[in-house]
C-alpha cells in the first residue's frame, strides 16, 4: 500500500494535535496504528510524540505484534521504541509526529 502525499501534509508535525486527539499511522511502518494523545502536540516537532498516549489499535504493520503488549494502557515514546527495538534494533519509532496524522471526524 502506498501513502498519498496528502497524508504527509496532514502530519501532526505540520498541524499539531490537541490533547485527547486520536492519531493514525501515516506510513507503511505504522499502518493502522491508532492512539489517543494525553498531551497536546505542537506544530513543527517531527520527533516522538510528547507525553503519554494510549494505543487504541496496533494496526497491521511489521510492529503490530510487538505493540500488542502496550495496547489499551498509558505508554510513551520511549517505551514504544524499546519494545520495537527488541525485535528490530535499527528501526525508528512508529510514534513520530511526522508519520502520524489526526483522525478525521
């Protein structure tokens, strides 16, 4: 599956996101991922989501199985990265603001 350029223009790094907002995976590495941020996210920040969040759905991607352990409970970027790197040491985080987009509606 290819992701349209429009998805990248909707990235949290470009738009920001309010606390309580649901974010969706916008790349093949985090396809189907849904999470609710507990802290607002500022525009212009492309790194890991700041503050805590709850993973609502791990999606269908190469890291889904690893993320199952974090489903439905508060977590943060460092914990997600740790879980992912246990299986894939060179991978970047699936919860970076430049590859997540606010859910519409």
